[in-house]
C-alpha cells in the first residue's frame, strides 16, 4: 500500500506550507524543506512519492551551482552537515532541505517556453499565439519554437493559482527595469540549462523560475529546473506532432484522467504502480541530467 502524506514536524515557526515545500522562519534565514508530497491539477494528492523531495532538492542544488555565474541565488547551504545544531535533531532534513537568504519574493512566475506544449499548444491552435505572443504558422504540438519566449504569470488566490499575464502587465506591476531583469535572467538561465541538458539526451521544453530581492538586488529563489517546475523530454524518443513522454508527474495526471476524477475534493489516493512509475521518472531525470546516483 502506498504511503499517505508524511507528518514530520519541526519545532520552528512555519512561514508557508506550499503544495510540495514547507518554509520555516529562522529569523535571519529560511529553512526550505522539499517534502515527498505531489500535486496535480492544483490539488495536493494524499499519497506521497518516496524520495521525490530528495530528487527535487539535489537537482536544484546541481542547477544552482551550474547557473550561478548568470544570476546570484538564495542558497546558503543545502548540506545537512553544515546546518546549525538546533536542526540536527531532525534527521529527515538530510538531502531534502536548504538554508537560504530571506529575500522578498517578487510575485511573478517567470516562465520560459522553448517548445509548443500544454496550454501554449492549446492557445496556438486557436490564435497562432502563446500568451499573446505571435508565432509562425505551421507549428505542431511539441514543435521547437524559433526562439525561446518569456511568458510570465501572476500568483492569484494567495499563490494557489497562476494566471498568464503579458509582459506589458508585468511592467505595470513591477516596473520596466525589474521586468527587463526578470526576462533577461530567465531567458539566459533557460538557454544555458537547455543547451547542457541536450548534451545529456534531455530536452528542456519549458520551465518556470521565481525571483526575489535581497540587499537591493534580484536573486533566484525557490527551486529551479526540476521535474516539478519543468518539462523534460527524452531526446531519443522525441517527435513533433504528438504529446511527449515527460520525465515528471505525467503518470499521476494520466491516472487521474483515466479514473475521470472531476478535479474537486475529495482527492483520490494513488495505487502502488502509479507511485512506483512516478518515482522512477523523477529518479531517471536526475540520473540522466547529473550523471550521478541520487543516494
């Protein structure tokens, strides 16, 4: 039987409980814990995916190091051995948590799309645009775009839902200078990661970043370039004109569609085969990208 949601408790002020991450307040710093929770269709599933949080954490650590020359980030340390003594009593933090700078989050989801998929493909079929950006005729599902595009969204309902907004709306909300920085950093980080991933046989179809302000400067925060925030496709089996077999939680989405869940509570649990299949996808993404074993 698949495990239900974990109940690990930390005796620290809980600042925010997201769908997947828990954020604790350490006064001058934050502790971010990547749990084994998984979400789909804007709901947290009551079944956990064992070791998923560890994969997300380790992959973020890999990418933070890889792109640090482009933009600074919030990471202080992701090594449990370097944590303060008061955290050492929580052994489950190892390999799934990081101490980070306490930045002021910018409430814009910075999405970069390099391929035509998901909601972008649906919009393109109707209007030949993605998030209002005109694209050439003749593209198919999963086509590579002529160049990567920046398609921001805003956090609505307290961060529970994202809503696509134009770049002009981004400028209105945060100002021209900051909007330009977010776009430039997002495209540069995506491009560097995309080119590297291709050498590992992985297509980075799209991804989203979050940024914050620390000491008056823009820094990269949250997680980056994980299967939760990105679409990873295997280059060897990629083909235009159809959906791709993603290295992410597609197993979960497919199962929920198959049982015709109406995407409203109560949220169904997952059978063991779906849990195992999803875990394998996350592990595969990590191994292929980093060339390392996760544990």
